[in-house]
């Protein structure tokens, strides 16, 4: 979904869910969709990149692939819970995200995950990540870099932009918390 000014050079992408069993971010993107988009912002929202995994309450998609191990940068074959697929971008969901990102070239991308309660220092601008961390009241920490991750690929492929992971707490978010995150996202556009 595209919100705001499609002609703006300030493009922001938010992905509410990539792992089907880590979807508290859906409440955030739905809250975001109800807020007025600031002028001068082209906001892109992918509510749920993994609807099959969400329906089955599994991390993986319908083919048993962890979509966050299926992107081309630093991809390697993995099995089990982190099954990376037969090759980079083997999954339709990964290809869709790949094409959207290359088309819009977002200045900032936020990918919601769960359950670690932190903002990951993901390899983009630490200043942007730190600001978001302060706005939402989560600590900024660096998680281990994983092969084939969406954020790793995005930061590698689009230098000068910032893609980062927000690890939400376990469980669902209250409407108040979802609104706080949505407002923080919009604050990054300024």
C-alpha cells in the first residue's frame, strides 16, 4: 500500500510481518494506515509479507522457507527452522519485496520482528536507528548478522539508505503501543 505523496523523494517502507509467527507489527502498520501521512512523505506499507506462515502460525512460508534467509546478499544454503530455500529469491514473497524495494528505493525501511524487545543496529545509519530507539523506548543493540536477510541485502544493495529491524516484545501490542510506534515511524520522515 502506498500512502502520502507518490512524487516525494522521501520514501519510507514498513514491513509489519515477515515471519508468520512474529506478527505483532501488523497492529503497528494498521495504526499507521489510519494516521494522516505528513506532507512530503511517500510511505509504503507491506502489512504481511508472509500470509501463509501467518495462517499456519509458522516462521516459514507455505514452502517451508524462512523468507528472511532468502535474499541474495550473503545467502547460503540453510536447513531446519532457518531453511533458506533452493537459491536466493526462490520464494515469490521474497521476489515481491525485492522488486518493490528496488523500484521505490526507500530512504528508510523498518522490518518488524519479535521477541527480543530492541532496535537492531542493522548496518544502516546508527543515527536513524538510535532516534527510533529513543522514540519507542527500546534499547539499541546489535544482533548477529544472518545470511540472506532482507535488511542485510537492502543495506548492501542501497548504500546511503537505512534498513533496520525492530524486535517487538512477545505477544500482541496494545492499541496505545501500536500508536506510539506508528507515530515514531512518521517522526523519522522529518
